[in-house]
DNA sequence: GCCCAGGTGTTTC
DNA sequence: GAAACACATGGG
C-alpha cells in the first residue's frame, strides 16, 4: 500500500524530523530513561512525564538499581505528576526487578530482550513494549498508539475494530524495515495528532488531500 | 466543571 | 472475547 509511504512523506514535509525519543540524558545508561518514560507516559500527557522525570533526576535516581532500592512511597511521591502513580511506581519496580533478575544489567537487557518476553511483564503492554524495543533497543517494531489508529482509520486505511497486532503488521509490511523510519513515523504521527488531528475532525488537516484521490 | 492525554490489567457480561 | 471500569495528575 503506497499510501502508507505517502502519508509518511507528507508528514515529514509538513513537520520536519522530530528526532525521537526525547531525553534529558540523566540516566545510566541513557536508554534507561526511555524505558522509564515509556512506562510513565501510559495514557498521560508528556508534559506531566517531564515533571516526573525531572523529580527523579533531582532525587539522583538514575539507574535501575536506584529504582529497586528506593522506598516505594518516595518513588510514588517523585512520579506523582505523571498520574496513576500508585500503579506506575509498582510497574517501575516490577520492570526493574525483571531486568536485573533476568539480564543482570540494563545493557544486557537491551541487547537480548525479545518482544515475546517483554509482553509477559506485568504493566508492560503492546505499545510500551514496542516503544522500548524501537527507541531503547533500536529494533524494528512499529509503535501503534491511539493516534495511529485514529489517523489511519479516518483515512479509511484500517477499521476502528482492528487490534494492535493487526495495525502494526500492516504498517511494518508496507514500510522498509528501517528503524530510523519507524522511529520518525511514530514521532510524526504524535506531532501531527497534537496539532491537527484531535478527536474532533479538523477540516484543514493536510492529510485530507491524500484521501480524495 | 468537563474533556483529554504518546495504556494496561481486571472484572463482567 | 469484547465491553466496561479503575487508575490520577495537569493543561486547555
């Protein structure tokens, strides 16, 4: 489906390179911040996640061990601005424990983790899994989010009833298996959705011109 | 005051 | 299985 490539080109031309994932680079290794951010941003505006990450940075919490050793009540307090702090604190603990118990280090985790294994971890669903794989591990998995489904279903390329894997496979099948392209495409979708493709339909959306062919 | 945000797990028909 | 619900803060 040439359309999927065409949408990418249009978005890139409109918004320029987004160069995701955005990080402030306070963790060790730097990919660890992506993993934490991926969990904290679950159903949450990124602005709020930034506040939580800033709190962790100021509290000198910068490694997987820092999370494991930290009192859970303190962790909750630090990530409070990102919402759902009770479950997210637990998820950060669970995930950190998983990384250390099964891989020994974040570096080893990033190198050897598989999609199937990551999906098994409680609190890490489809999107968080693929966000970690794509942006932290540099592996070619397309990150499908609510925006992706909204935009592509409005363009008539998918049905709203399609499940996560269905959408992901369609996109991956119709794009070159290129990590850079996957990273940029997802970032462009988020950028575009925030500006132009909210829940209420925007008549001026630049993608509308692509539909009427 | 209401709606929404870069979801996920559990409960319930 | 899918639909409904809980989880929570902060910005528009």
